[in-house]
C-alpha cells in the first residue's frame, strides 16, 4: 500500500517542516508539494526534504487562487507517477491523525477497503492563547468545540469544513479547498479507525495577517473565482484593510478565564498529541494585553458581527418562507392553467359532440321528409 499526500503551500515556514515530519512519522510515503511563490524560507525547507527523497516539489508562482486546478494535477500524479493507493490532500497547517492514539495513518489505510473510494474527515481547529510570533504547537493545545452561537459571539461564522480523502485515481478532480472530490463515496472507515485533522489556522499574528493578505490579494487577482461575501478569508481580508483584524484576531482567542469555563463545559478539550510529539520551529513571542484595549475593541467588532450574523439568519429564514410561498403560488397557477386547459378541451368536445348530433338530426329530418313526400 502506498500513501501519498499533496499540498499547495505559500509562506508557511513556521510550520511546514513540523507538518512534514509528522506525516512521515505517520507513514506517508511521498508528499507532492507545489510551492506557490513563497518568500519566507518555505521553498528552502521543502528542498531539504526533496534531497532526502520524501518530497516531489513543483513550483507555481502565480497568485490567482488556482488551488483547485493545482491540487487536482498533484492528486492525479499521485496515481500516475507515484502509484498511490490512497491520497490525502492537505494544507500546511493540518496534522492528519487517527483518533485512536495507538494507530498511525499507515495502519488505518492498510486496513481500509478501497471500494469505498472517498470519504470525509472532520477538521478540528486548535486554539489557545494568541501570540505575536511563533508556531505555537505547545500553546494551541485546545480542541475548539464551541457552538455556532459561541463562535458567532466572537465574530466567527463556523468551524472548518471537513476534508476529502480518496483512492489513487489518474482522473480524479479536487474541488477548491480540498473539501470535495469527483469520486463518489461508498462508505467510511469503521469508528475504531476514524481519522481527524488537527488544524492550526491562527498560529500567530505575524503568520495570520500574512496569510490573510496573501489569500485576499490572490482572490482579487484571480479570474473566474468570485468568493462569497461571507467567505471567511475575504471577511478577514476586509478587516485587515480596515485595520481591525488584529483586534478580531485577539478576540477570537479565549482568555484564561474563558478557557477554564470552556474546559468545564466541553467547549474546549485539551489535546497534547501534537504538542508532545513535535517541537515548534519558531519560538513564541507573547502579545501584550495588559491594558485590554485591543481585546475590548475586538469585542465591539464581535458584537457587530453577531448582529450581522443574526440579521443574515433572519433574512435567510424570511427568504426561505418567501420561496415556499412563491412555490405555493406557482403551484396554484399551474393548477389553474391545467384546469383552464381541461375546461377548454371539455367545451371543444361538447361543441364537436353537439355539432354531430345536429347533423344527425338534420339528416333524420330530411329522410323523414323524403319518405313523407313520396306519392
């Protein structure tokens, strides 16, 4: 069994080495990586693994959010070139792992039935205290299980979307974001071999702000890709342009008191598997929140976002009711048209039937008159 991983990466030097080490330790055979014009040392880190024979490195310096096309090509080459039996399409801030800590990825994929073709894997965002700089693997040690209401309250719309895994296939297509593939799913791993992704999207203000700027400008440069106004990356990009992103970054991270409350309620769950297995390549530099002004400003922004989320939900609900009402009206119109057509048909039939009766009556009368007129 050969297990391949793909990733398209840009400016992830603070974490990409640890991410590769983790997946090699988990039994991934080859990582096909496309460097998207990195300038922070990511390319050099990837090159080190090329020399060790673990990474198939490609380069695509165009910044037009072409991830779907690039990952599709890598996923197809995983089968064509590397003869992969299973393919994981990952991001540099994702650590794929079995839920059972006694298993590895290789142990799971060795047992999976390839006839299931593809399946979705839950993505768990990891959270902790904010930092100005640093990888944060030993700081971001809490699984974020906040409810949607709790996320909305700090200006976040939802948790990360599940990712798709698939068998090696030379014609597979991967949808932008790695959340869907063209291969139909015919099942999932048994619960004992379930997988999950530990996701580290907000490792530091330095990393996060750079990522937001890169992603936002790439979307603006793209041709044919129009992100939703509610797209989380574009919402953050507009915050960056408005100089409110830092406050939002702080506010989405829980305080010490909020962490304690969340641990008690189950909103946060401690998970040290990555923290204990890997060192953080970049040391943490803490933020200074002594005066609390930035977090307070973040709360103002979060409250405004919550009002917006509420208004959007109400609008969606009203829109759904309006759609239902329109559907009922259309159904009545369709029935009316059908009834009118049936009525017209009935009148036409009656007319034709009446005309035939009149003709027969005239014929009979003429015949009677002919007989009566005979000498």
